[in-house]
C-alpha cells in the first residue's frame, strides 16, 4: 500500500511508484472518483481529453458557427454516450 500526505493547501503528491505504473507525467490530468459506498477513492488518469472531444461540436456546414445552445446539446449527447 502506498500513502500520500495532504498539505494545508489540499495538495497531494502522487508517489513515484504510482506515477510510473500509470505512466503519468507533468501536465497530465487525474480524475478522482469515490466508490459507491464512499470507502474507496480511485485515481483515474484522464489522458487524451482534448483528443476525446475534438471535433464533436463541429458544424457540418462549412463557415457556419454553432450557437451556445447547439454546443450544450452536443456536449450532453456526448456525455450520455460516454457514460454507457
């Protein structure tokens, strides 16, 4: 088991053994998830976030921009697909 201490600012250092195993490097994002019963915390590398969403809001008609409402709807649809 590997431990990390929380600083007074709420920051933690991910131990080297964990960073190496997950292939994390400076600038990578990490998502925190709490188990259903609240007893576990999972650290999920969130790599390729930009790649995952790139182009989902693209309007198929060239030269036309999307409204904020259309963007929000596209995001909602994508989030539903990702959750399944």
